[in-house]
C-alpha cells in the first residue's frame, strides 16, 4: 500500500497540470456602444467681454442639421445695451460628431447683479426642441458679463 502513494501523488500532480484549452470559432466579437443616441447637442453659454459666447457641440453619433434660435434676456440694475439679445445663426449645418461651432452674442453694457434668462428652440427637421434656463447669480460690470449657467442638453436626457 505504501508503494502506491508516490504513484498517486505523481498522478494527481500530472492530472492537475493538464488544463482545458478554449478555442474560438474564428469570429471576432465586435463591441458596439449600447446607449449612443443618433444626435445630441450640448449648448454651453458663457459670459465674457462684450456679451456672451455660445458653443454648440454635437455629442451624438450622427451629423446634425437644423435651425437654432437663442434669446438671452439680461436684467441688471442698470442696462444701456443688450437687455434683449436674439440670434438665429446659420451654423448648425451637418455638424459632425464631436465637433462644435461657436458664436458671440452682444454687446452688453450695464452694471449690477443680473437675472439672465436663456430661451430658444432647436428644430432638426420638423420636431422642435424648446429649451429654457435661468441664472440668478449673474453680474454685469460695464462690458463684462459673469454668469454661471449649466450646459443645455438637447434632446434632454432623463
């Protein structure tokens, strides 16, 4: 019986070193993104010298075309220019994915704490996407506008 122990131990070691080998069937697995929308615009509005800078970025997977209208109302303590700004840029024409366009809106001339309201609508083909945002922490100092606005996402994510 004692002579079988070395063979048993060697047999267990040999059998445990033999592993299973997995082979593929030759087809390559393709990973596709699960939750990418066809199109998604991010509208980011920043204050600065002489007014506002608007950046429109395509975060989706397809080019985007459509009409964009933006209205900015700046209600400060003392306003000379730029209380109502409206822009209908002709810049959203086949905007490729991960690309952006930027334009300025202004001039703004005033002084004091400001309530800033942004309204607008983006119409890709025939289905309009309206948006609205308010910033109550704005400030206008002569030609400089400071506002803290979060970017607007179209279509809105749930």
